[in-house]
C-alpha cells in the first residue's frame, strides 16, 4: 500500500566534502577542524551531534534541522549537504519513507513533462539483507509505479533519491544543497586582512577563508576627515563575513596623523603609495601580535593607479610578512559577482568615503620606485608614526548577523 502521510521535518543533515578527502594522512586533522567549525556555526540554532562516516559526516539536531542545514551552507570544507529523513532498518519501511520523500521533492518540479530519476544507495550495515544494487532495484520497483513522469536515467538525472543504511537507522534524502567548498577555516593558519569599505577586500577575505585561513581584520580610520558612518560600514562588512568562521576580530587603526604627515612632507604623486606602505607596516605589527602568518589585501593588478606591478612592489616592500592577493588576476565584474554571492556588495556600495580618499594626489605616480619611497620616508619618522598608530588601535569582537 502506498503511504500518503506527510513527510514532516528532516531528521539529520548528511554532509559531503570534496578536497578534504584528498588530504591523505592529514585528513583526520582537517575533519576534526571541520567538526569544530560545524559546532560553532550551528550554536545559534542549538546543540548538534556530528558523526564521521566514511568520507562524509552526519549532523543531528533535535530541532530546526533546516535552519541547521542553512547555516552549514556557510561552512568552508563542505561541498554539498542533504537534509535527510530516518526510519527503521527494514526494506519496506525504507520504501515507504522513500515514497513520501519523493512526493515532497516532486512538488518543486514543473507539473508536466518527464523527469529523469535514479536511486542511489549505500549500505554501511552489512547485515542488511540487500546489497546496494539490490536495494536500488527494490526501491525503484516500489516508487516508479506511483509516478508515470519518472524516467530512469543513471547519468546526471534531474532527481536522485539517496538512501544511506546505517546500523542504527536508515536515511533517505533527495535534495543537495550547495556548500562553499574549500578547506575548513583555521587549517592553514591565520591572516590579517587590510579591510577597506570597498568591494574587493571583503571578497579577498572570503577567498582566504575558503583556503583554510582564519582571518582577522584591520581597517584605517582618519577622523575628522572620515566620519563614524565609515567605521560602521566596515563593522557591518565584518559582521557579514563572520558567518564564515567561528569568531572575527576587527582592529581599527587611527590614520589621521600618518596621512597629514605624508601630505605635508612627501612628494604629492607618491602619497597613495606611501599611505599603503604605512598601512602594511601597521598591519604587520598587529598581525604578529595576533600570530598571523600573512597579510591579505584586495589588490588586483592594474585596477587602479596604486596597483601597477611597480607600485605593488613598492607597497609590499614595507611589509615584514608575505602578502596574499586572492584577487590579483580578477577583473572587477568577477569581484562584484562574488561580493553579491557572499552578501557584502550592498554594504560595500554604500556611499561612504574611506581614508584612501583623503588628500588624494592630483596625478598619482603610476610606476613608482622603491628608492623614491624610501627617500620620502626618511623625513617622516616612520617608526614613531607606526608605534602611535598601533598604540591607538581599537580592538572589536564581531559576531555574525545570523
């Protein structure tokens, strides 16, 4: 008899990961980091239980499983995930559950036309009377007669009914929600991102997190030339980015003295390059204090005058750490597309100036020379400026907006 009972809420979330599976002997440490990040990401929903299962993970929650699933879509290291329903480890009970899960999924398809379909089973419980292929056929024979539109297609079907038979319970799922992929945050060290209020640097931070980097942030503030709304804009950006790692720390460094000193004593064409060299120095001091192994910037080769190869070379020479530039080969549209995807674009495009717009040169140098930078800085008392900026830096702990 075909069951017509409503499917109800899913019981757990099945997680798949891609690159993690290629880590060989180090895979266990990556999986442990992923489990920690799952617990941290779902804490706002409720307590969860996470189990490792032969290249996958299962996340159990007593309530709000779909909310848990939505939070997991922001956890790096997860390739895809499926909310799943459970039943007793019995072929007929599995078939009954499969009918209801399938009926629920078909409601999302257009009302007419064929739908390619397959059953894909895995069997960790070896005492189960059917092997995986036998279970595929068993389920297909019981669900296909109810739905004339379904056409079996083993390669890339529009609808795949998944079944996972475990010793304690069997699970059925059909939807695959995308995760962000990449590697779990904190598995590849820490970085300090120089965060402006623009489009590029938040995207660069997100890409660094995707490669397993735990990211702290430093922003530069120049009152009274730049107001409090600019500082709030940066805080709002970090709050969005905080969805993707367990905790986020923002440093706001005072930059007015640095800029006025450069304005008054340095050659005008070199102002922007010299501003950025000072930012690198201040960020390096803060990064070392936070045990960060690299700086992260949103620079893209050739996008603005300060980002020519010559100027980037001058700027990076002031840093005492490696400088990572995830966007170095991106064009602006690619950065904008990612900003929209991760939710920072609308904040980044608020019409609030940042300190980089203060005392802009009329004709900035395009192909700067390191010797000229160092000659200009010889009159600036660089070390004292850096120390005072670091001493006056404000530290903020930022939590996610979800």
